């Protein structure tokens, strides 16, 4: 059968489906997250296919610091899980992320939440992210772009409904905010 151009446009990029969580609370975190997503999107092996709105979220773990901005993104990538985390860490370094105290203030943080249906546990890389189902600042933005995604036998939508997400505010959605 012949395929017209309008059908071809609906085809998703090849590769594995992966979801990321992005956040930051010092400097200009929305700008840093946008730049990180653009860096990932320009890599020939990775394409950003969906990005949530920005959410203002209270700090988690270490609470004596400014609120965070958080977002979630869906990618398609031909990289391995290790290759993707290396690309994410390279993006953080390009943006001058300095690693300080655990759960402390940061300009940018990128975590791989899921990578297809793979489970990975190796030094510096755990997929699915081991604490994602406990963290409303991860799940609320993720639910916006992947409510039906199932992690550990539960949909993201159902998990969000069962956890406290008080204090999380969706900022006004600017279409493709990350491309600015």
C-alpha cells in the first residue's frame, strides 16, 4: 500500500522510548532545563517527543532551600541506557552543574525515569528510577505527558492519585517553552 505524506508525519522517531525528570532551583532553572532538552534533541541519536509544563515544587529531602522547577520529557533514542545517562550528564556539565550535597540546591538535574521496559541496576544507573514512585515532583509532570505509563505494575495516573502532591503548582503553559 502507498503511504501519503500526511501519514508519514504521524510516525514516531525510531528508537527506545525513555522518560526523563528535569529540575533545578538556583540560577535560571527553566532556562537550564530548556537548554538541556535542546542539547539532547540536537544529538543525532536522541529526539525529544514530548515535554510537560513547568511545575513549581517544594524541596524534597533537604527542605531548607528554595522551591524547585520541575518538568518531565519523553525521548526516543537509539542509545543504550548507559549511553543516554552519559549524554544527560554531559548536558549537565555543559550547563556548568556542580555536584554538591545530596538533594541540595542545583542549577540542573536530569534523571532517567524509565527506558522502554528495561530494568537496569549498575553503578550510577538504576532504571526505573528507584524513588520515582515516592516523589510527587516527578510524577505530577510525568502524568501530564504519560498518565498511562505503567511502572511497577501501577499507572502513573493511579500513583499520582494516591500520593500527596500538595504544594505543587503548574505554571502557565507556554507551548514548547523548552525551545525558547
